């Protein structure tokens, strides 16, 4: 039996007499009336149009999501969110000084090489000051950008300051736009987690910074997020609170860096 597409493409089928007749029955899937082709009932929509419509829908959704991600980058590109030193960071100019740093570099490079939005893997780069955690995270963002993967790198204290700035009536950006941007990007780097002020008020209430930070992290569950922190597990748990810490660390792959602060090394050598 010829399909509907084959029947309509046959020479001589353009006359009214040869056009398919409409059945009084409806398609079980789309409820449209069936067409009678070679004495067989077929659904014209499901046979010819449905797949094309579905593909158009997929492409439209992808275009919209891409638009939202690009909007996110524009919001954060209005001002510098990464210092000049880190703008020069690459995997090539990161010089590990021990096995833990060498391993961290290899893991983050592999993370970028195998990056897939279908398989999100959050990372936590943890260690003392001056070991290159931020350097590796910034290098990852740079290489992801070269692959047309939308990414945002921002320190947590600067992020919270940026959110507070939206409270000014003269602000061109709203808090909702910032939060939506952070949620939309393919990869978010939250640098220096734990450096923000989280001191409770005299009544013991959780500070605004912790509540807002948890809101941001919670929205990134199931997405690519890279954290860097100088705090160990216990310190970070105390900083965020047990519940927030448990939720924030869901599925996170920890990477421990050890060694000597490279910023102070030259003073010891002098």
C-alpha cells in the first residue's frame, strides 16, 4: 500500500478527482479526520506534518533557551565580574606544584572536554588560599566560551553586592533578572564560597546572604556549577547551616588542593 506522501507525490494526483477523500472517522492520536487513500484510512497530519511540527517546536524552544542564556551573559557583562589577573588564566599557564594540583588540573580539563548539558556534574574546588582554585575555574569558563557554551564566573561576595545594587530605584537590572540569568546559563562558577558575611543577628536569625545564596544554589541543582572555597567540610557546613549544606552539596564532585600559597612564595624566596 502506498503511503499518503507517496500518493500525493504521484503524477496526476493534483486534480480534484484524485485528491484523497475524507473519512467520517477521526485519528486516535490527534483527533483529526482521516483521509482515504487507496481504500485505506490514514491520518494526513500524523503521516506528513506531525514530525515537522515537533522539530519546529524543538528548534523554537532551543532558540528561546539560547536567547535567555545570552541575555544572562549581557546582564553580567555590563560590568567586570572577574579581576584582571584571572582574565589571563588558562590551563596552559597554570603550573601545579604537587600531585594534588596536577590532579585538579587534569580533572577540570577533562570536565571541559566532556562537558554536556545532558550530563551535569557539579564540582567543588577546595583548599587553602593561593593554590589556583579560581585560576582553574576561570580557565574552564574561558574554554567553555570558546565552545559556545554560556558560562558566568563571579565571586560570591561580588554577586551578593550586585544583587543588592538592584534595590536602588535607578538600577537598570532587577534582582529577578539576575537570579534568572544565574539559573539559565550552561555553567555557573561561584568563586570563593564562604567569603561572604553570614553572621546571625542578635536574635539568631539566618542572614539574608545565606538565604539568597541557598536560593541561587538550589536553582542550580541538576546543572553544571563549579564552586571554589577555602573552607573545609565542617566549616562550610557551619557557614551554610546543615540543611543548606546538604542540599547544596547534592551530587557535587569534591576536588582537594593542597600546597603552599603561590602568592607568598616569592617572599620566602627573597
